[in-house]
């Protein structure tokens, strides 16, 4: 009986001490909060948002566009790609994007690169939200157009005209784009980028970042 | 207040507290039971999702592995598998379906399945589910249990489809998960607490803690028990986990529901706190 009590008390001290230590000394609470509870892996949900490519001026929660987007928008279209570690949907889309831009990178990297896409510049940002900066992570909800909060997510930001002002104009697509194979996914994204570049070229002359 | 009513109130209260995300309350904890963070109202993370993230495709994030295990371990050391009987929303669901399963037990085929000689061995399947599908396939090939989880379909996918009927379409995992969900329903309607007994990976983490938990179900002293037991078998018949109560000693399957304590005519079974 005494042996059991010693075992029980030891186990309780080890478990509660380790749990308390983890909560106090590591950011595991934040990691679970931001990486699992607040952001959905769409493959875990077993659903995908219906793909809608309509562009909008309004950010998801009315927040301003991040500086890194505005800075790059002066030179061309901005393409944001959000992903996370344990996410089969992200794994499906990862090679699609690599083929689209003909460029390889590791899944946990943070990537910023300017690509020439049919003679126009496209600023590509890849963000794995499990390994990224606060600025990049904070930009994720800004462009969550359909309030899905799910990954993978792709955003294409161009310039649009509204009420006499040229300003950022974007669309967001999610998951595996509702398509069955990589060829169709690449064709879909290529068409979307081309459309964004056309809109950008129509409006770039009147764009003033500080407006 | 009757003991089983108290347990029902506890289950209902915890079900609502697990869904406070509907009011914007979200935490960074893992649930100490089986519930899906894809649920539109979820407050916390599925412990299995954290474990899967920690080992996905050969990666190793020790914090995400240890965190849910320590949370489950804390409850396990203090009260064993009481979480399954007193808190788990899937346990609450099976409490409802268990009554139907009990009635169906009158049919010879169902009784035969429940009493089959391999039934005790099927209880080890949950450990294979935990080690095989939650950990190994996730680590080796990236195939995760949560992608086909029937509890995820019930608490995450279906509520999302009901709340946002025109917003989502099924992904390739949906149809496999739906078939597993239908089998899950057949199981819990035919075998009382069938999911907890045979397949629940969270139950597999909690079960070994029954061996050392402070709170557990035990017999009064052996001498009194041997002298006074009527051998009516009411305790084993009442047990939703199908345990042979009179011969149990800190059984890993015991969910501390207290049904055996309630039905014993001689009050020879009790909760013990040491």
C-alpha cells in the first residue's frame, strides 16, 4: 500500500511539475492556440471551401494591409502562400506552387522572391505558420476573405479602382482549389495570376502607396 | 441527488464548456478527452491532433507530443479513466446509444458478437490505433488518424456543413471518413460503449493510468466480499465496459461510472481514494 502511494505521489509530482513547467517556460500554450485551435487544417475538417475567385477591396476583418504587401505592390502583383506543418492539403499544394514558379524550397522555410511572370514581376511570399515571424503570421487573418481560418490558403493582391482611388484589390482561394490534379491546379493559378496582372497593368499608373 | 444523475449533469456541463468557442472563448489547452478542434464551437485542441503534429513525416516537436500526454496524464493519475465516464462528450453520446445496444443484446446474433471469445482481445485494438494510425503512419507517410476520424465527422464536419451549407464541399478524405463514421454509428448502437472499448486512442492513453490512479473502483475487503457476495453478477451485467467486476483489480477498462456500485445489493463495491 505504501509503495503504491509513493508511486502515485511521484507520478503526480512529475506530471503536474512537467505540465506546469511547460506552461511557464515554453510557448506551447500559444503554439497550440494559434497553430491548432485558431487555424484549421482543412484536410482534418474533411471539407474545402468552395473556390470563389471574386476580388475585393475589403480585408477580412477591416484591418489595414500589411506594410510588406504595400511595399511590394508598387512593383507588381503580390502572391501570398500560407501553409503549416501537419497538413495533407498543404502537402498537395506545395509542389504545385514549386512547379508554377519553377523554384524549390523547404516546407519550413520562409520565402520571399520576385518572379518574372509573362514579363511582369510577381512578389511571392511563402509562410509556414509553424515557423514564421509575427508579421507574416498576423497577415494571415487579414486576407482570410471568406472567414475560413483554414490552410492551405493563397492570396493574390493586385490594384483596383474604386471611388477615384487606386488601392489594393485581392482574392483568396483555399485548400486544393477544388481540383483533382496538379495540372488543373497550375492552370487555374496561372489564369488567376494573369488576370491579376491585367488588372494591375490597367491601374498601376494611378497608384500611390501613401494614399 | 442520485449518483448517475450527478454523472449525467457533469457530462452535460462539460459538453457545454467544451463548446464555449461559440462565444469566442478559445484556449491553448488540449481537451483531456476525445473532441475535435474542427468543431465550429471548439474551445481547445484535440489531443491527437497535437500528437500528430509533433511527429508528422518524421519531424519531432517534443513539446507538442508531451503537452497532451501530460494533460491526460494529470487527469489519469488523479482519477484514471473517470474522464471517459464523467467528461467525454463521446461518452455522453454512447451513454444514450448504450440503452439501445443493451436492448439489441437480446438478439442472438448481437449477443454472440458481444460474447465472442476474441472480444477481450479486441480491446487491444485501441492501442494499435494509437500507436499505428495516430503515431506511426503519421510519422512515416503523413497519413493521419484525424483525416478519417469519425468523431471529427460528427463534431467538426457535420456541424460545419449544417452551419454553412453553401460554403464548403467535401474533400477526398470526406467519403472515407463518412464510411468510418457509419461503421462507428453501427458499433455504438450494437455494442455498449463499443468505441471506448475497442478503438478510442485517447482511452488508450488514459487506460494504463487506472493501474496507479488515486481514485479507483475496488471491492470491500476480500474476506467480507467472499463471505457476503451473492454472486448475482448484477455488477458485471450493469458495467457498460463489459468488465468482470468481481474479479477486477484496477482494470484499465474501468471508466469509474459507478454503475456497479449502484446495483450491488450488498454494497460490496466502492470508490476508493488512495
